[in-house]
């Protein structure tokens, strides 16, 4: 499989797609080591995430009830997960009653088979697609191509990724790792009808994509979409988007096929009021979506005359069974957590090896895959390392519009991974290191010896940092620097001052007014004040 970094490989056909879009690379530490070396990618990510983050902060600050909206969104999601089976049955009943057809897919293979058969039944060999994480998750485009059906992505960023034979690196902006010059090169080399004099100006690139897609919109008989939300009460399905391409795909074709994760259902139509405020502000930093399309079944003479809703499980019921991990199913795919995550900003989306990168991907992907094909705690599965791809700073929780406690879920999944390793016959290198650290830290004398030995690190430090250590320390310094040890340890400082009978120079040096060992300096032992009173 070709690399997804740097400029696209110039070949007549796109690069080979991964067999499993949920685990298409090495583990996170290995992949991150490679992506950290891509300075252009990191610069692109930093600029884009900071821009989106700043826009989000501005529009969120306009709402005095933003926290109440977050609470309401979290409450709806929590209630939905607690009543998911009956809500899905109600959704099926309402969609069917309004002329739609509902299909149930247990996994990616079944969903791909259903969609392929539906397209074949129309006699068409080309379809247009709305941006959809669910269809990326199951590798629908690649499956259709193998069956002789061409699927064209109509979202601008998705089109860039598709033409480059690339993989998405962001939930909201799949081509966030590409800059204008790279996009121009992709269009020139891969989009056959691109203007010969195409420049890297954003308007020029957008107009070239528009001209390329317009013919597709006007001739396509089949459209495929995902769904942001579906209302169990009415059978209404909705798609939120910013470019208008989605509406073209949802209204012009004769047949519409929607692939939706089962967690996207909400109980009542009034619940949309909450998410139509939360989602645009958290995702694109807009007060509302430029295009919010809703449809309920089939309406004679208006829009597609055949509507199929494919309800996708693909590991979601496994996640639902975990009372802590099920929070990942609350996600509304806004990507706010990714835009504030320092790990994502530096490592990039491709390091996660899944169509779901960033903090939410670190807790969602391992649960969808079951943390390994050989069991729920397979340490060899690349997705098992994802819960450790975080600093646990908590910025993701603060940004999440539905208050998913991602740090707690990460710790929970880490615990599952550690417990599985403790049952191994031979300890891992990490486990052996932690056992050694435990032995040192449990003894004062051993810790003192280790502290003195660590002080030797100042010999190899430069400007207060140690950039390289011999093995096994190189496992750490290979990806991060180590602060140089201080000139004087706390123990040596304590011994020096204890001999004078004063651990603290005076009470003024302690903000909390704590006493020196001899009691001097405490307010209730002021000199000449009997009973401690002035």
C-alpha cells in the first residue's frame, strides 16, 4: 500500500485502498513516529485546527445557555442509548409507513452487499455520494468499485482524498493535511477535466471541482448518503452540510440509499432543535448549517421516488454493552475534540490508522473492532494502542458538545488493555519497566540511589534538555526530550537545611503560612504574644 504522506503518487489509478478502514496501518506509536517527521503536514494541521478552533470559540461565546445546551444534548444521547432497541424499531415502522424501506446490517460486509444489490437493481453503474463517515467505515467505495460500480465523492475535501488515492485524516475536513499547492497538483494530475491553467487560488480550485461535479449531479440516477440524525417519532432523516453538494445528491437522483450507524437515532422531532445549535458551532464554527436537508420517506413527484435506509451495527452493540465505553456512541461527529487535541495536532490523523482519528477515534475505533480480532483484549491488534494516544489533558471533554468524558473512557480502555497483558506468561517491556520502577519507588534508600544516578544526566543535557539516551532510555528520547535533572535534589536540600533546624527559611517564604520545624513564624507563636494572641 502506498504511503499517505507528502505529494500523491502519480499513477493512472488511485492507490490501493486498505482492506479494513478501521485498522489500516501499524500501531499508533509506530505510525506517529513517521508522521512527526512530516513538517508540511504538521504545519497544515496546525493552521487549519487553530482557525477552526478560534471560529468555534467566537460563536459558542455568543450563546448564554451554551452549557445548558450541552447538558440537553448529553441527556438526549444518554436516554437514547438506554432505549436504543425500541427506538430503532419505531424508526423502522415510521420510515416504512412513509414509503421507505429499512435494511439491517450486522457488519460492514452485510452493509456493502445490501447497497451493492440495491444499486444493481436500478441498472446503474455510477452513483454520487454525500460525505459519510459510515460509508467510509465499511469501505463502500472500494467494494462498489470491485463490483463494477463507480462512486463519486461530491464533498470537496472527500473528492480531493478520493482523487489522491489517500485516506481521510479528519472527521470534518478529510483533506486537512493537504495545502493549496498539493490540491492543485492532485486536480491537475487526477481530475481529467481540470483547466490547463488551474492555479492554487481557493476560488479557482472550488470552481474546477464544481464544474467537474455538475455533470455528475445532473446525470446520476442513484445517490448514497450517510445521516447526521434520524427521528424515531416521525421517520425523518437529516443531513447537515456546508457546500450544497449534499442537497444535490439527496434531491436529484431517482433512488436514494442512506447508510446510518444505529446510534444516530433520536427519540423526537423536537430533539433536532438541540443538535441544530450544537453541531454547526462545534464543527465548522458556524451559527447554523448553510444546508440542512430533512426528508421523511417518499413524496410523489418530489425528490427520490425510492428511499432505502440501511441501519449499520458493525460493532456498535458491542460498545453499547460497555457502560463506560458506550459514551463513544454519543458522538455527533463534530470533530471539536480533534481541533483542540495536542496529540492529534502533532501526529496527524493518519497516525491513528482508522477513518476515526483523534480523541474520539481513540475510544470509538477499539470498541468497534473489539480491541482485536482474536478477542476483546488482543494486544497485537494495532487499535489496542489507540487508548494510549492521549495526554489526558481533558481539552476534548471541555470542547465536546454532548459532554463525552473521553479522558475517563480512555483510562477505562487502558485498564482493559493492561489487564489483558497481566494475564500473559511473559511480561511486556512496559510491564517489566513499571515493575522495576515500583521496586525502586517503594524503598527510600533505593529511591535515593536512583535520584543520585539520575543526576548524572546533567552531563549529557543541553539547554536544560536531554535529547538522546542509550537503550532502553532511547525508547523515550526517540519521540520526546527529557528535562535535565535539577542541580540539587530535594533530599540534598532537606539535609542541608535540617542541620540548621529550619526546613523553611521563614514563614514568609510559604504562601500558606506553614510553620518552620521549630514552630517559629506561625501566627499562634508570635514572639512575645502569650497564648498566641497579639
